[in-house]
C-alpha cells in the first residue's frame, strides 16, 4: 500500500466515523476537532478530501480486484 492509499484510507475512516456519529448522536466530529473558528473553510476542505478519498479508494479496490 502506497502513501496516498494510506492517506485516502484515513480520510475515508474519518468520514465514516463522522457520518456514524452524526447519524446516531447528531455529533459532528470534524467541527468538534476543528472548533468553531476554523470550522468554515477548513471543514469544507476536509469534506472535499474525504469525498476525493472515497473515490480514490473505490479506484484502489477495483485496481486490486483486477490483479
């Protein structure tokens, strides 16, 4: 597993945890970790990275499946 794969996996796990916590408890982990002052543009950047990481991991799974 290359570095980019590991980074993408970490972002996907963070996104999954965030959605799970938000769905069950209404708790946004990203906002909690960043605080209210940084929550705007930085949270948006995190969400974009999580989305891109999800796409990367989908590519990774297809690539590994074809081996």
